[in-house]
C-alpha cells in the first residue's frame, strides 16, 4: 500500500480533518507510536492502517475503503 492510499482510506473512514488529527494524536498500541510517527519510522502504511482499524473498531467491510468508479481514459 502506498502512503497516498493510506491517507485516502483515513480520510474516507474518519473525515478529511479528523483523519489528520487522529494520525497525529492517537498512539497505536501495536507500535506505541502515532500513525505519523510510524510512517516516519518506516513502518508500512498497510500495517499501520490494519493496526489502526483494529484499535478503532473499524468494521472489516469498511477496511478496503469506498467503492470508487474505475477511471477510463
């Protein structure tokens, strides 16, 4: 997972503003770091997203993000 996808998932699930507050304030138990700190430490965005979903009780059916139409061009 790319970091850009991580931020898309965060904003889809938590809202554009709160996602960034959460990433900077919530300590993810698995890493003992915030999401921003974990990204800076080189932890994969996928691992961070999964740990954050577990900790925040995000239902499994929402962990892949919103369905978006395929762009054709």
